[in-house]
């Protein structure tokens, strides 16, 4: 059984590839879901976030206001680093626990770790190979603006907050091209999955 890291920049289509892999029968650990789980009410990471960023990042029920926190950290690299220091170790530990759980299930071809920050967080050490969902900057910017209803400036802040796709390509074993339509993307994913 292989452990495959699936990564890409924001709005490159990584979630679409994940969905295709699930439909093909693949087992996917979504780092975004894990990141939400570790900041749920009562979790240690949420307390650390409140201690640093203040009570304005939680709602009246004590739940994290992700958009407000995102607005703070994506425009301030130092605050983003603080958030990363609070959350990254806890995310990696929970992903390792999930890998161990899935290892004991029979007949799995592969476990995919879907993580935008797979390389930045050095989670590639958990993987046998890395698949990168790649697109051009113009397409990435348009998709992000449309998806999150962001201005050009806000969308660029979010893109620049991540490692560039050019840098990520150096780590990739497989590059999935997502500059065309969905059918083109789906065909690549099916071919790659069937070769595992």
C-alpha cells in the first residue's frame, strides 16, 4: 500500500482531484478537515489561538470564526507563522494517527493525504510519492476570486502566502495538469489511479 501526498496551490483543483479519487474508491485524508477538527470547541489548539489572537476570532458559541482569522493571518506573515506554530504539529499528529488506522484495513491500494501545505509542513516525509495539481497563475487567480468572492489583491495575498507552484514542482513525482476542462482532469486522475 502506497502513501501518496496530493498537493497544489490554493484554487488549483486539488479538492476536485480528491473527489475523483474518492469516487474511484481511494482513501483520502483531507488535511483541511483535520485542521478544522483540531480547532473545534474544547480542543487545545483553539485555546492557544484565542490566547494569542483574542476573543474576537470566536463567535458567541465559542466556535472559531475561520474567515476572520484568515483575514488577519493572510495579510500578516508573522501572525500566519504564529497560527502555523499552534496548529501544524497537531495536524500532522492527527494525520499520522489516521494513516495508522487505515494501514490496518485490508485491500487498500493507497492512502492519499490531501494537503495544500504538504511540502511546507514537511508532510512529504510521510509519503511514498507526491502528486501535484498544477495550473497557471491566471487560471488560479480567476478561480480563487470566483470561488471565495475576493478582490484581485486579497486573492493574490492568499496565493503569495503559500509556496509557489514553481517551487512545488521540484518536489512532485507526478504533475496533474488542470489548465483545461474537468474531463481532461478526470481522465488523468483515472489513469494515475489505475496504475497504482
